[in-house]
C-alpha cells in the first residue's frame, strides 16, 4: 500500500489517499483542542497514544461483529481505514451524567442514568456543533428515518461492547461520541476514533482518565492516556 497526497487535515488527524481508492492512510497528530478548537495545544506523544488506543478498541469491535472503517494499525501513529463519507453527526451516548448534559439540565455529574441516552449533534464548526433532534436530522437531509434508527441501535450495541472493554481495566464508561460514514454503496459503518479524547472514563476512585484532564486542567494527559493504553495492552 502506497501513501499518496494529503486529502484532509482535521483537528487531530491527517488523511492521505492511497493507491487503493477505497482506502485512506490516517496519521494521528499531537494537537489537543478544547472549546470546539478555540483552545489548541501541541502535546508530544498524544497522537501515538490515541492511534494505539483506538486501534485496540476497533480491533475488538470488529471481532465482536461491528462493521467499522478500521483495517489495520500501520505504526504507532498511523492506521489504514476504509474510505467513507462521514455523516455530519456526532452521535453521543450517555450512561452517566457529565459535561454538557449536566450543564443543560442542571444536574450533578455522576448520576447514573436509568437507561442510556443517545443524542445527536450537528457536526458544523461554524455553528459550534449544535444539539439537534431526529426531525432536524431529517430536515437537513443528513439521514433517513431508517438510517436514524440504525445509528441509534448500532450506538447502543457498541455501548454494550465498550462498557465491557473499559470495565475490564477498571474504568466506567460515562459517555462517548461516535461518528459514522457511508461506503460508496451507501452502507453505514462506524468510523473516526474511540479514545480518551472522545470518551469519558472514570476509575473507581473517581479520577478522570480522559480528555477532561486537559479540558479542566486537572492532570497530565500523557500520563493518563499512557496508563489507559498500558492496561488495554495487558488485557489483549
Ligand atoms: O465535553 P463537553 O462537555 O463539551 O461535551 P459533552 O456533550 O458532555 O460530551 C459528551 C461526550 O462526547 C464526551 O465523552 C466527549 O469527550 C465527547 N465529545 C467529543 O468527542 N467531541 C466533541 N466535539 C464533543 C463531545
């Protein structure tokens, strides 16, 4: 497989074309962002940690029957993905109250929800990724009723697998964000990444083992992500 020209540069990743039109070469970078990109910092080693963590998680999801874009890890910072057209939705699932959900409803962080809640946010930096409902998703021609139903049920299925993976290393999966994409034939599959950048993970002592250490300045991101990776590798 040959790495070609740069196709797209996001906040934390660079996507390159390859000699196979259906495959992308993805490089994870060291940039950390918060407040929808308003705060940016280079954190040496972050790209390698997220690439290795997300690779282990996607390998596990693939082996448990979830169809994903993940093909294989190439190096500490690179992986091959199937090319998809990303659906402009951030699909968030919450098991425990935290973050924007706590703020929106005036609740304390840590309340365990009686059942998981799935939410959609419209991926649009200019609009600050607004919270939207199913009818907005349809109005914006982002997805059909059947596709919306699939996105929700697939996210709930993925939650059950992820909860198990994280619990094996002593972490509670509080919430997480997924992105899905369409293959050339229209099939919707899981894409993007699953890492402590996109998930809230709390240990038994209540420590935040995720990007909140950066967002809230409450710890060393590299130390925390390294511990998460080491524990995941040990259970492999
Ligand atoms: O993190 P914040 O409080 O701004 O937003 P949230 O809606 O509470 O985030 C819910 C989950 O989605 C957390 O695990 C975030 O890490 C993740 N998320 C993300 O990965 N990317 C975003 N642009 C927004 C949220």
